[in-house]
C-alpha cells in the first residue's frame, strides 16, 4: 500500500530552538497534505492544510508564524516548529492525499519533546 | 458544526465480545465517515469507511452502521481479540480526501 514517511520519528530539543519535521509520500504524488497534533490520550487536532506550491491554510488558533509549513514538491511537506517551548511537546502526524485517487494516507508520526 | 462526538471514552470487553463505539456529527455537508485504529506511538490506520448512501458496511470483523437521519454512525467489532486493543477514532469529512475532523477517541481493551 501507499506509504507516507515522517522524519524524524522522535526528536528532543532545547527550548527556544527550531525543529523541522518532514512528511514524504514515497510512492505517490500528493498535492495536499494535512498536519495534525496529538497530545497524550487526546484526539488528532488538525493544524493546517498544505497545498503544493501555495501557502498553507491554518486552522483557527494555530499560529502560522510558529508552525511554518512548506510544501515545495508533490512528495514533500515540512513542518517547522519555531522557537519551540515545552508546551509544543506533542505527537505531530501528517497525512497525504493521493493526487490520482484522492485517498488519504497517514504517516507514523513524529514525537517532539522540548526540554 | 464541525464537531464529531464519540463515545464511550474507554471500553473493556472479553475476548469474543462485540465492542460498539458510537459517533455523532452535526454538519450535514459531511459525506465520508472513516474509522481509524491507532496503536501507541503510531499513526492512525484506516479500518473501514462509509458514505451516507448506505446504512451498513462490513469488512472482515468490522462493521459500520450509519443512520443518516439521526446523524450517527457506529463501529462494531465482531469476535474481538486482544490484538484489537487500541484506540479507535471516528472521523468525518467532505469528500474522501477532504480534511478530517476526528472524534475524541475510544480506548478499547480486549481481555483474554
């Protein structure tokens, strides 16, 4: 089946630093990717919709200057958490929409811990 | 309008039992209703999905029942096994590839 790869799977950083998380569709093209955040024992909350070649659309309450999203190619979207703080520690999950079929595929998630 | 409400929050059944998880939505524009299974530390995996033009869909041991007039849908897991122990999420979207709105999740434990 279609695979969506996230990297890194785990990252620990110091408060104030920036962290970049990659989401790649390995065997299909994805014009749209979605970024979710999941806190422990909670649901997935949509952060933003990323469209290839255009600016991301952020959900209400998500700071676009803090969570920078870039979707520069049909197979790669990146989420950069800028000036990370401990409250940004979470599980970040992406999903990619296959261009040809419209199916959605989820990545395995990236665990961010900010010390 | 955008919420999807899921219950129960947690569920414990014996092996072979039939856990039932319920979801309700408000936005009548939603027309795609998937269920996802998530193990700790992993991304969600699609189990089964339904569209509002059918009232029931079955895939293996998983069945979705859909009540369009009540704006409710549920997941039944037949002959549940300990390996089914996971967190289950319902979701809704406009179209199959639209942005998904997730329910709150149900932590299922199947006892041997």
